[in-house]
């Protein structure tokens, strides 16, 4: 029976060594979280105008929620630095290392909404202008063909898809590298010329007269578009060049422009130095947006957040050594006992008491964060977060699983230990 006990002891030694190593070799604290943002917040970042009206981001994106993933990996060194509630360390590990993925998450829906908005604006302006031209021609010539402007447009092939393709051409022109107001309006006028001629040819010149679409009309349309482009913040203001040579912000970059503008407004009066909100001369729009997003997220976090991280780091720091101590003591007692005449080891009450705390910090924290915490209605103020999931894992996770196994193992061990003790007493003639 002693042989069986010694075999069990070897397993205890292996598990103790593994548990001790896991406390120091695994990441001290890992956090996988998912924050769900309402897409209504993205609508607020896109400037509205007469043509867009209220923007229904949920309808455009096909969802009312966007998930943002945040991952944190604290090493033992990071924990020791966080003991003093070092905001720089906490921000670096929690915010800065995640800002790229967060920015990408923010950027994608805004980009989709932006592209949809710009194309919608262009499509509606062009369609309304062609419709107005046909209506003007019918009024001027007192034409009563019995057909409305919309019906005439349908008859000559100006369907909704026609204007979708029209808008795509203008979108592509605005999205070209180094696109200017002039290059954009040239494409616009060419497209409108083609549309007017199409309407004139399709109706035999009855519905519209292309000769009436002159420079004065083009200038009127151009000015209307300039107002819209200004509303969308697409024109890079430069008073040193003629109007037609003023550059356009690429549509694919508008999402960053909108996001940075929104973040800058949200951060007003919330940063100690207003110059932090100003874009630097050598700073790309992408880097500028990410820097503001950093500041925005940092300002969302209340001081209590840093205090909690600090207190938690202290508990973790102490816990590593306390938990390691019980496993080391078990290892030493077991290895000493294994080569004695009484090979059964001693777990002791402190092993079970401290080990139970290990379960709380290991498995318990993970279960609480993932399944229990999200059920509480936590007030989040004006933060556009509708729900969140936090899945923490500490240095004690693997050790706590080993401890849970050890509980059941100890029951089996106790049975064999009892038999071994009986045999030992019998070998001594019934004495202890």
C-alpha cells in the first residue's frame, strides 16, 4: 500500500511543481473583453445636410450594435508598476496596445456610413437637377404630354440604377489621389451633359433643350455642390490657390476626418492643454485620429478605474507569493515524507483555506466577469456603450484548476492513506 501512496506522492509533486510554475510563468493578468456600442453614436459623427437629413446608421450598417474587442496582458513587471496606480503604465497596457484595433472598429462603420452618405448626396443632387431641367423645359414650352418628369426620365432610361452609376463615377472622381474641386466638377458637368443629351434625344427634344444648359447653369450647380462639399468637410481650404485647384479630402479618408472632428469636440474642456487637440504639421490624419481616440478613451475612464486596477494589482502581487508558498510547502512535505517510513503527505488546513481563495481569484473571477457582471445594470453616463462582456484570467487560473482536481484527488488519497496507516500499525503489532 505504501507503494501506491508513493506513486500518488509523485503525482502530488508533479502537480505542485506545475501549479507553482504556472503562477510565475503564465501572464499575471489577461483580460479579453467585448464592448457593444450603439450604432446611433456613429450617426452623430457624420455631418447632416439638406440632402442627407437624419442618418439611420443602423439601417445602413444592417445592425444596431458594433462590438469592440479589447485585450489586456499584464506581466509581473506591469503589475508591480501598477501598485502605485501608475496611470501611464495602465494606459499603455490597456489603451495604447488596443487603440489600433479600436480605431479600426470605429473606422469601418463610419467609412461605410460616409460612403453611403456621399453617394446618396451626389445621387439626389444630380437626380433633382435633371428632374428640374425637364420640368423647366415643359413649363417654358407649355408642353403637356401627360407625363410627369419622373415618367419621362423612366422612359429615356434614367432609372434609379442609372443615377446610382452616375453617383459612383462622381464618388470615384472625388476619391482619386490629389483630386481637386476642378477635376470633380469637370466629371460632374460631363456626366450632366450626357444626362441632358440623353433626355433630349429620348424625347425628341420635346422634354428638354440641352442648349439651355449653359455655363450659368453649370456655375449654379457647381456652387450648390461646393456648399454640400463644405458641409461634408471635403474641401481642403487653401486661400493661396484658385478655387478649382483646391484639393478634396479623399472620401476614403473622410471617416478619419469625421471621427477626429467628433472626438475633438467631445474633448473640449476635458484636456489640460488645448494644443493636444490640434493636429500637428507632420501628423497624418490616421495618426491624429488615433491620438485623439487615445485621449478620448482615457477621459472615459474615471479615477476609480485606476484605483481598482491598483488595488487589484496589489492583491495579485501578494497572491502570487502566498499561493506559491502553499504549493512549495506541500511539495517539500511530500518529498520528505515519500522517503520515510510514513510516506503519506500532509495537506493541512491552510492548504485548503488559501487554496479556496485561489479558486476565487482563478476560476471565480473568470466566471463572474463573463456570466455575472454583464447582468448588472451599471450606469455608464453618456458613454455610447449598450453592453459589455469581460473575461478576465489571472495567474491563478491554472493553479486553481489543479486545486479543484486536488480536492477530489485528496478524497481518494485519504482512502489509501487510511489503509496504509492500518497496515503500518499492524506491522508494529497494533501500536502507532
